[in-house]
C-alpha cells in the first residue's frame, strides 16, 4: 500500500487536517502498516518548530542579513514581534506527527488478542505514544507559557488530540492537562519499549526516560527529573571523548553517535543557517582555553571572518536544529536536579564527568564547589556551553525566568532599534498561526 504519500497529503489547518482522504485511498489497517508509518523520518523526526531556536540568544544576525531573510515569521521570531504568524507549517507538521501516532493507536486497538501479545505490537504502540508525546512537548515549548504549578490549571496549553478523526475540532487544553498527557504518553512508552531500538530515529525505553527527565525539569519537578534522568543515565552512561574528534572537520560530531538516544530536528530556517547566524560573542567567551568545545562547535564564518558560525551539529550537517535526546543532556538534567535536591556530591560528580570528556587530555582540573547556589550556577552555565543549538536554550530561558537570580533578559538590535524580551514576558508563548485561529474558532489566541 502507498501509505506514506497519502499521509503527507492529509494535513492542513481546518481541524488541523483539512484535506479529507478519498475513501478509495489505502489507509493503515495492519500491524505491518503501522511499522511502515514509522519509517517516515521526514514527517516524524525532522519537521518540528524552529521558532524557539531563532528566539534564543545563542546567535545574532546583522541588520542586513535579518532583512535578507525571506521568511517573515522567522524575522519576527528573531525580534519577538507580535505580528501575526503568516504560515502554519510549524503547527501543522507537529500535529501531523500527532495524527500519524493516533492513526497507529487506532489500528492497534482493533487488532486481535494474539497480535496484542507480540513484542512487535508493544514496540509499535510504544513508538506511537512516544512520538505523540514528543510532538506535544515541542508544541508546548513554543505556544505555551512556562509551567507554574500555581496557575497550570487555568493557563492554556495546546489542543490535545487523541484520535485521528479529521472532523473533530479541538479546543486548547489547560497547561496542566497538556503536561499530564505528555507525561502519561511517555510513561506508556517506557512500559512498552525495549532497552534497545533498531535505529536512532526510533526510541527505546532509555529515550522515553530521558524525555521524562526533560519534561519534569521544565516543570520544576526536580525529584521526578532526577529519577528519570538517573534511569536514563544508568541505561546509557555514554559520553564522547572530544579528544577523539577531528577539530578540522566541517562537522566533527558524527551523526547518530553514541550519545544520541533519539534523533529529531527542527525545520530549516535561513535565520539559523551558517551563512547568516553568527555566534554570540558572550557565548564564545564562556569557553575556557582547554575546553575543546569551542573548536568542535564553532568555526570562522564564511560571510564574516571576524565572527563565528556553528559546526557542532549532532546531525552532522547544516540542516535544522538537532532537538533530539542525548546522554549529555541527561547527565546535565541529573546534575541540576541533584543540586536542587541538596545532593551536591552527585551533582558535582556528574558535572565533572561531562566536563572532563570535553577537555584536552590531561589538562582538566575538577571543580570542587560545594555551595549549592554557586554549584547550581556552574551547572546552568555548563548547560549553555554544552547544549548549543540543541533546542534547550529557549526552554531554559523560559523556565528560569521566574527566579530573579537566574532570569535572563534578552536583547537584540536590528536597524539600530533595540528589541527587549523581558523576563516573564507573555511573548514566551508565540502567537498561534493566524490561519489556525481563523479556521478554528475553538482555539483561543495567546495573550498579549
């Protein structure tokens, strides 16, 4: 059956999927059909929203380059503009993942009991739950405000679609309902997935645990963030020794390397491309002389030899931003959570383990800081140095905004005009594409 071309057609804005399938078209009906759907790397792994990466302060654009970017929405994301979004591709592509996952779950639900006992069934169902949760999580990081337990039951999250019905129009769930669904889906995935997967594009149980640590850290639930980061780290305690990488290579970090637990990318944007995006001088200055990451991650810009471009992609190429799950993120989640829980010895050991793997051989001197506040600051600095162009900076800026000691006010200048993103700004939640709002009056726009 020609399943994948059909699914590529079946998404839009009206009810999220406005192109109705011809009844004569083939639709997935078997377990094997569902496995086939998981092969669509473009749809399931590489079309997530890029707006958060553009909005983060890891790079800057010159005024000339900003004006040269053809995509108005990307230009607006760079300056945190309130202009209505002109396109809906970031929203559509994520809900297409949700649609595919829901379609698989519906097919699986109708299979006979014998098939439901098979390992093949459990793996496919675990994948469906994982991909649905991952897509919801990406959407919530772009289109919802930071999680606050005190307001989560009233703040708006994203529409939570649990069935592939094309005619159902879903309103936005609350922020709490959205996070509850994401957590439940990832936990379902951990119970169904095996310890290994056949490819980095498909999750194993370790990836689902890593995803849960990411979600709980975003929520400020440090006990659960530690628990799941610890589970993921014990399952895959792998860090690359950066001394083994070729510093002179165009892209020194191998694709699907041993740190990658699950591979995923954003859509591409010229705003984050190597020709336009110049690395923040403040970020460059944060690397110490013997830290190999400065040479592994950055190179002189082709457009401006006085500036630097990024070359440290975990996808080994100039495409979208790598937003997948890695053991290096996991150990940082574990270190931060441990520190916040008062387990400073654990946090310190994790921080030193990561840093030593990034340092020139024989030159690393361990950090011995035991004051919890100062240690936390060191861990957060390390997140910024390590997780460059990994989709985490925007999330970190949002979640840390509520703490006056950790909040960051972002500034950018274009055409001699200074743009400021104040801490706790309503602009932490991007405006939902106007096309979606126009065609679905059940969806409430974000506040401004």
